[in-house]
C-alpha cells in the first residue's frame, strides 16, 4: 500500500513496532487503505456509517445496527487458545499449537480485505497509569467500521496509548470474511477465533459480532489478560462485575467483585441501586459489569479494576424493574448502539423481549431483528422480535451511578469476591467463606443449572469455573494455583461468598427471594460479617446469616421462604459433592490445597444434621 507511511505519519503513529505490525497485516489482507482511529473520530465515523446504512438512527443520538443473521453470538467451539507449549493445554481452552494455528489463520486472512479499509485502533484496557497498563495496551486492526464504533465505546482509544510502549502491545487482528459463505455451525465451518497467548497475538476470522470482533474486550481483556497475568505472575483477569458500596453513616467504602455464568443476572447486579428503605444510608456505585483484573499493589492490598470503558450488555429482559440504570445509560443523547433488537424505522424506536410487559400493540412499521416486517408475520409465528443475544453498547460514563473514581489509575481495594449461579434449589441466598482455598474451590465448582437449552442432566450443574469457562487460557490446575498465589499474597484477605437469587418453590415455582435491588441486603450482611459486626451460623458449606441479623425492612418474603433460603439441604449437597469430585478430577495438577478443601467440605456435609 503506497500511502501507508503517509497515513501513519499523518495520524502521529510513531511507534516503529506498531508500524511494522500494521504494514504486515495490511500487506497480508490486501486492504485498500488504512485509517488510524482516535476516540475523537467518533462523530465522523458515525455519520459515515449512517450514510452507508451500517447504522440506522434510533432517536436522538442513538443508533441501531443489525449483524449478519448467521453471526449473532460467540462460538466456543471455534475459539482456541494456542501457544508454543503443550503444557498450556487445559480442559476448556481448546489448546492447539501456535505453529499450526498462525499459518492457518494467516491463510484465511490473506487477501480477505481487498477493497476495504483497514482501521487501526490503538487501545488501552485499563485506566491510564494503572499498575497493569503495560499488559493492557493493544492495537486492533479491523475491516469493519461498526467494530470501530463499538471499540470507541468499549475501550480507551487513541495513538497516545501506544506510541511509547515499544514492542509491549497486543497484536489483535480482526478480519470479517465473507459472512454469507463461512458455513457457520457446520462441519466445514471456516471461522477461527484464536488467541496466541505466548505471542500476545489475537487472530479472529469470520465474524463481526461484538463478542468475536471487539478484541479488546473478551480476547484481550479475558483470554490474553489471563495468560499474561499467569506468565508474569502478577494478576488475574476474570469475568467479574465490580461495584462499590458507600456507607453514609460510617463514611466507609467497600468494593465487591464477582463472577456469574451467563444469564445469572451479572449486569443487573452490577448496576443495582440500593432499595428505597436503605437509600438514605447506602449508595451503590458501578465500576464494571463484565471484567475485572485483580492484583496486589506495592502497599500489599488486593486491588481490582475494570479494564473496559463501556458496557456491551444483553438487551433481553432489561426493563424498569430489572435494570433501570441500564435503561438510563442508553437514553437519547448517549451515543448508544443497539444491535439485533427490533426496530421501527418510522418512529426510530427499538424494542426487545422483556423491555415492556407486552409487545408494542401497533405493529405498523416494526421490523424484527432480521429486518422482516412484523405485520407480514403469520399468526402462528411466535418467534422473538429481537435476537435473544441482542445487545446495547454504551460508555461507562453514561451509567448514572458510575463511581466517581472509575477512571482513577489506582483501581479499588477489594473487600469481597462473590460467585453466583442460577440454581433452583440447594444453594442458599448467601454463604460466606473466610478460607482462601475454600473460596477458590467454591469458584472452581461454580455452575449454572442445566436448562432445556443446554445439554445436561436435571439438577446437575454445567460447571463454569469462576465463570471463566469460555475464557480459560491455560490449564485449570495452574490457574487454581495462580489464583491462590495472587490473592494469597495480599496482606488482608478478601472474604468470599456464594450467592443465589434464584431459589424457587418446588410446588408452584415462585422465586423465594425478590432479587434485584434487594440483593444489596445479603451483600451488606457479608460486609458486616467481615467487619465482625455479625457472626452468622456456621454450616458445612459456609457461614449463613441468621434471620434476625439480616435487614429485611420492606422485603416481601414469607417466614417459610426465608427459612428455606437460609438453610442447607443435606441430601442435595451430598449429591453435589459427588458431582464436584467428578468435575475436579478432569483438571491436571489441581493444587493439593483445593483437594483438601473439597475433602474438608465433603466431610462436613456428611457430618451435618439433615
Ligand atoms: C459475554 C459477553 O459473551 O460479556 O460473556 O459479551
Ligand atoms: Mn461476559
């Protein structure tokens, strides 16, 4: 490309290592021109995307996009973590040798961007100046303008982040490919989403859906970050939300992070507001809904930060009751982008299942997520208007309760790490764990109930260790040891807890706990326990609140339901311990401390009163 140097010069991109990398992939993909992107280019790029029909207006300062109908979600089967050492192979990382995957991906990418613009997106997946910024720097190359617009919302973007980093940046290449002809989901599937951990290179081919194409987020923020955190022995990169709780009476601030498998309400929890009756005393602030990097700072404390700059949230069931904060963060004027929801070009409205109790009554003008008019549907067609994985994308600063210090270089000290899945019985509302190995063990045995949609036996969890199953970058045994080492190095240990908002009545199926804003209550109890202000009741699987030390003012719950969610079902836990043993046995080199924790908990379950 003749004008490549001129384009890089004009953009002020001076780092020679970045320039070499851009040249290599511009040549390989055959892109016609390159354009270096800064966050300040957003308005111009939005206008270009509107002119090209890639974005449609969704009211004042909001936009709508549709992805290809075969390209709407992450593909775990096509996602691989490759390295040059087979010792990095785990159960979940789909490990392959780098020597096999790099040539294969380069082959797919060769000539695949002919006639297109290659956008160069220099980014930072941390607050500037953070301890972990050296591992958070990257440059994404993409041939899709909508990917650029999403990246500007989801990451800190600009040449200033990469000019002075030498060779220490992640090379993140995204090539969309011919989405009509990739045979997605068939045995001849041509897509590949590869992170080459020990080469700090991400090569994604065959999708422009966010989870596959916003490479700062999942590929770097989780997989590459996890690998780097382990290789450097410095940090953990986790699929965790991160919140702050301010106690106005004592003036104290607390920070809680935690992992939840998909569809377990992680974004709703992250954006939670205090219940009205507690609002005078507590303020909950938002740091992040999806990723936290954790490390021990020189002062000996465990810190966490959200590497992202935005939220890429699932739209389905987001409404005034479940998550009003999310709705405010995509209000007119926020620059939010909606993807694959239902859209009405006449009124520029968007809608998704669960947005309102019923669908818009007047279907005139409404199009489903594929662009098909709702008015033309047969009466028998009850398929959703929005894709179940439709999304909203907005920057952190749009979230009304964003923490004042969300952009501070220090990150925040972590007081508690919580795990939670969606389980209809057995798991109490909250059980707290002081011991590090038992906490890590609990995270490793995290899971969500098998549902009709995912294969699995009723009542047996689909285990999702630390909610990282799709993002595991190296062996699970090494991961467990690294987790023990990083958190174990902190002078003051965080308290762990397992939470479950989803217990149901076995007869009529109603949820026993109201959830949403009331979820703050068990978290406050957890902090009180850590402070020694309450003692709870020790059970085989952790400390559970007693009904009287638990603030229930204004909660609509019957005494029987309360008793159920604050008790342990011995028989169900005995079954669970057998399943856990089988699950953990898959992992090579699992630390003895984790096995000891398992045996300790299993013995305590056996010894407990039914
Ligand atoms: C995910 C996401 O797929 O956060 O987990 O988008
Ligand atoms: Mn996620």
